[in-house]
DNA sequence: TCTGGGGTCCTAGGACCC
DNA sequence: TCTGGGGTCCTAGGACCC
C-alpha cells in the first residue's frame, strides 16, 4: 500500500499547504484533446513538444514530453535547436484558449477541497489545508487521492507537494515527476532539499545560480549555511530572503482573493521586421485598445504608460511616462504612446513592439481640462459603449472610426 | 525557419527639494 | 574655494516566474 502512515502529520498543529502542478501542462492537455478527437497516439509517450508557429517567428518550445526532456530539450529552446537534439521530434501547436478552459475546470474541482485556494498560474495552485484536519485525517493519503482522481476525471497527471508552507510545498511538487506525491515537512528540509543543486531553489534563476557557484555555493544546503553578511555583499536585500528560502522558511499566506493586476501589457513579434511608421502605429493602436479595455474591466485608471520595443538585433527598450491625470481612455493612452514612440524610435527596423500600463489607482482625481472637458467625457462614454458591444459580439466588432480615421479605416493591420 | 508572451519585483541612477 | 546629505519621485533595465 502506498499510504505512508508514518508520514501522517495530522496529529500536530502545524500549518499544512498543498501545491498542485499539472505535469507538462500544455503538452498533457493537448494529448487529452487529441485522444478525445480520436487520435491513436498519446503524444506524452513520444518525443514531442508544444511549440509556437515558426513561420510567424514564434518558434520556441513551450512544453515537452518526458522523452523529449530526456533528449535534452528544454522549455524556451528554439524549435530549431529542439530538432537538432532530436531529429524525429513531433511539434504540436499551442491551444491557449483550450488550456484556459482546462485550467478553469481543474481549479473549480480543487476548490471543493478547500476554499483557501491560490491560483498561482494556469497550471499550478496552492491549497491551505490547515484547520481541515477534522476532514482529512491523513494528508499523504489525501495527496494520492487528489492526484488519482484528477487522472480518472480529466485524463492527465499532476504532482502534489505537501509541506508546512508554500515554498516547501512548491519545492516538493517539483521533486520527481510525473504523477508523484512528495512531502517536504520542516524536519525534512535538510535531508530532501539541502542536497539539491542551487539552481533548483525557487527564485534562483540562471544568473543568480552562476553567481552563487562562483562563490562556492553549489547546493541549497551551502546557501542555507552561508553567512548572511557575506551574501549581502553580493545580493543586497535579496540575501536574507534567499537564506530563508534555503532553510525552508516562508511565512507567505495563501492568497485567495484576486486583487487585480499590477500591470497590463501586450506585445507582438512580427513575422518580418517592420520599419513602416504607419503600420507600427496601427499595431500600437490595436494594442492600446486591448490593454485599455482590460484596464476598464478592472475598474481602475492607469498613471503610467509605456512602450516596449525590440530591434531587429534583439536589443530591447522600454520608454515610459507618468501621467498627470489617471486615465482609462483608449484615446488618452494612445496619444501618450504615440508621443513616446515618436520621441524614442530611431526609424530602425523593429522585431517586436508592445504597450504596457502600470501604477493603477481606483480614484480618478480628475482635473478636467476646461477647454477639452467635452471631449474627455465624450471619449469616456464612447469607450464604455464600445466595451459593452465588443464584450457581447467579439473584440473587433466596433472600431473607433471617430478616433483616428487613418488608423481605424485602414486594414493593413488587423 | 533562431531566439513567445504576460506578469512581479528590485536596483541604479538622475532630478529635484530642503 | 570647494562642491554635504537625506528623502522622494521617476525612469530604464534586468532577474525571475509560468
């Protein structure tokens, strides 16, 4: 029997957090979709990846099968390099909308276990299990039950991490994959986490791992036992949190309430580099429409707008501007975006362009410009009317012909 | 046919004020 | 003849996450 009763933590009063992570989410979900559609091949069992469309210059690996992983293929690799590592790799497209539906379906099932659930990404969540002992007497057994039931109900596997805090739950679910349940209780940190290579620690990415290794810190245990004063010299304010993490300490709460985004952005990589100003402006206009709509949906106003662009040579720039008056108007935002663009763009070919809104506020604190107040009010109501029509009939049902005839009427970019 | 997209958070440095 | 220093706000860039 796989229920390990020795591992049962239900008798003490410690906090219990679960982390649930879909194994190779995009690939697993695609596998389920294809099988449901009658395919005889389970793409999880062959060398396969989910990748973007190379003809649109989106050619990166977004998820990989276990076989592909064994051949050295990593998420973020170019499809070109994935093929180099594995000649007969099968590449499947990315069905984002479908993944969103699968994600929703999973979390609504998990919400029944405990209302204290934090959706951490499209395929991961934390569940606060503290104070549910009266319902679940054996957490490890429960972990297996959840995992197996997800497989039975939905046809894909997950990893479950069980620990006394979020960090350790996340580290635990990342141990051996797929289709596994792991615990990482406080007393297990030394034996299970300390031997791991430093880059495995949450929030230690490639750059930090490299720097730590150059200091002779090679494992999580090394980091846990590093003098904080030494580490602070190299990592400033990050040092204390790094050492805490390495010791399995984390007091962060499971956040159940969605509190809105801190920023909203869109960006687009073009099929071919573009140096045509009118086309670039049209693209930005459509992007502004999108972010402004999302902003209004959150019922907030932005005080900072930014453009981001990437040159043909991959150098990226961001240019931002703080607004005197918070706004949620498509027109206002577009005006600022164009201003920034005209000022900063040197006319060279661009590979990618995007817009970003940040520093939101709920209060308008509006000082209506005396001469333009009529226009402002008119634009605001136009935005709202367009939002309601677009949310009913699709995002491009109505185009702001009144706003900018040139852009709205020209369909060079759609 | 080389290198996506959407987020959060931190830091360094400049401008400006007292 | 000598150019301090603390605080705040803002921008640009980068690290990291999925």
